[in-house]
C-alpha cells in the first residue's frame, strides 16, 4: 500500500516555524493501530488522516506520537491547505470529528485559512489540583478550565514566556492539558501550551485551544477580533474572532514536503 503524505507548517508563512503537521488523505480508514504507528514514525506534534464521506464532508482524525487526539486545530488547517492546493480545488470544505462535530473551513481572499470552531469558553476553576499548583514555576493570577485544558492566566506576556513547567506534575493532570496565557505585547494575547499526557512537552501552536482562549480574551478586552501569539520556540500567529456562538481562527500555512508512505 502506498499513501500520500504531506508535511505542512501551520499558522506561519515560513517553513521551520509555526506548528508542523503531517497530512495523510485516505480513501478508507486504516486500523487505528496503523494510524498511530504512522504518527509515531512521523514524530510530529500531529498527524491528520481524513476520508471523504457520502455527505461530501471530510471525516478527520488526529494522532500525536502518544495517542489519538479529540480536537486539533493546526492539523485541520494543514489538511485544508492540502485540499485547497489540489487541482480544481474548492474554496471551502467541511471537516467532521466525533468530539467537536462539524468544522467548516474556508480560504479567505488574503490566502489565510479560517477554521470555524465551537465556542469552548472556559469556566473559573474553584478547586485547583495540587499538580497544577506545583506544576508551574510562576503562580498565575487566575485558574480556569474547559473540556481540553486547564487555563493559567498571568498578568504579563513576560511571565508566560518565563514559565518553566514541571512536566512530571502536569502529566498527572491528563487527559487535560495546560495552557498559560496573558495580555500580549504586540498582540492582544499570548499563550503557551503544555501537553505531556497527550503529545509532548510543549506544543508549537495549538489552534484548538483558541476556541477557549479567544472568547475568554474577547470578553476581557471587550473586542470581537483579536490577534494571538503562541510564544513557543517556533512560534505562531493566529487571527481570532468571536461571533454568533462560534470561534473563528485563521492563519497561513506552507508546505515543507510531499512524499509517499509504503506499507
């Protein structure tokens, strides 16, 4: 069996930055164990697999090197990039995933790809787990939580950039991950994302968590359109807007390689 594979850098317009994802289009689903093995072999934050269904939607699944993931934004953007760059390409597609339902995606006039996510606004966290209290080197101002992660809110971007995670503590919070965030310097807000239970130490750019970050900061800053920086080593920029109970996250992408998987 020979399968096409694309490696895309998402939420960036330059290779070697943003968040890398492998994309593997399929005609029919492979066994989950095979898809997990491919993700392990790729050794990237995520590998996305998709199959077009009878409704014309693209059912999508995401695998980190550790496990299957419920919701991934950057690998969805990367998958849309692959589809939008084929011959006779559409300007809009709809993905579907079990945990989040439909994810409409469109290519904007400026070339950016916009993902349409459900609103996953976090709620205040009353009882803070000890592992979270001990797992971050700087104490945040507030703690919040949504279905994906714990949110640690800081006073400044400088603190977000300076946080050192204790991964041995944060891994015990699985299946939830941890995002640290604060008002930005050149952007409306900044964040970093730690996910030792599900993928690795620090994710380069996490599109999915902005379904919670964007509505949180939209309310705090009283604005519906926001620019977001994920302040990882590779870094990435996301354009966010909140409207009609949905969260829209847009960014650029660039192809790094195209290859063949031989099974």
